[in-house]
């Protein structure tokens, strides 16, 4: 009996010592409490979640509001896109900027022919350009300024991209390209010019700008150019070639006045006498 009680005391003492040793190790206890909490404090967790959202000043985050923000952004972006589209739609092309009253664009081959024929003695400059030509774009502001300073000169612009067939018939293969026309003289000069060689254009303008008057009709395009344009099936231009041989003027009928018979006899006798005296003179002289 005494042995059993001693064994019991040993077990109880060992359990108490192990329990006391476990109490003396706070790390084990804390880890045990962190990993296996006995009770969950839902209120504390709710407060902790609220504190994490401090950027919203303690308010609850509603997830359904996010699509509204996206919708608002999409609406704003669509408005900006529409405004940008309107600006692009209303924006002018570079070849339409700074145009002067004496500058206009040719719409067809017939328009070019009629514009040159109706110009009279005025100097007309035909300007061939292309929207994708960098040299044309760089030269455009200076051409507009020269047109402003020379209001009596007519500038006709031909868009190469829209009138390729017409430019081909006129043998225009280099851009930018200029042709000067003046009254009865027709084409007075033609050349290609860039921003670096603008002096060539200014010299030609100063040479052919002075006023000139001519009684002859305006020539316009060359005869071979008109024939080439009329032969081009892509162009709606009708032209009848002129004949190379000049048409002779109608001859007037000569009217011989009638001589009275008495006078005719006297004239005949005097002519015979004059002829006879001339023969006698030749015989006397030995001829």
C-alpha cells in the first residue's frame, strides 16, 4: 500500500513538474495561443478589417461601386475621343492652309483648259503638287506669301494624287513643278523648284509679271498637250485638232471695165505704131 502511494506521488510530482515547466516557457504558450486560439473575437476582427481601410475614413468598401467608376472613365474617354475626332475633322490639310483669293485648285482637265483660255493677258502659274511630297509641303507657305504679294497673278493648283492621268498626259513627272502661261505667248517657262531653289521661282515671276497687252487670242496649252489630253480615255475632254495648213482666203473676182469701141480702135492703132517705131529703131542700131 505504501509502495502504491509512493508511485502515485511520483507520477503526480512528475506531472506537476512538467506542467510547471510548460508554464515557465512563455514562447510555447504564445505560439500555442497564436496557432490554436480557443475563442475567436469577431468584433476585434471586424475592427481590424475596418482599420485596414483607413484610406476610406473608416467607411465600408462597397465592391459594386467599381463598375460605376469604370463606366464613368469610359464615358469620359468616349467624350474625349469624340472631341478629338471633331478637331481632326475640322482641321485643314496643309495644302489648304494660307490660301489667297488668287489661288484655287483645278478640278478637271477641262477646268484647266478653260481657266488658261479665259485668263486673257494675265500671268497664270500652274502649280503641280502632291500631299505626300515633303518638298511641296515645305514650299507651300512661301508660294502662298508670293501669291499674296502678287494679287494680279493667277495660281492654279493641280493635285497629283487626284489627277495622275492628266499629269501623265502633260508630261509632269517631278514634284513640285511649275508652268507659267501668259496670254498669246502661251507657256513661257516651266521648271521644278524646291525650298532651297526658291530664287528660280522669284526670278521667273519678276520676268513675266509686267503688264503686257496683245491683240491676238490667248493661246493656253500647247497643241500637242491638248491632243494628248483629248486622247486620254480617263479624261472627259473633247478637242478638235487644228489643221496644219492655213486655209486660203477666198479670191475676189476681178472686174475689168468695159472700153468703148472707138477708144479701143484708137488704142490698138497707137500700140501698133509704137511697136513699129520700136522695130525701126532696133534695125537702125544694128541689133
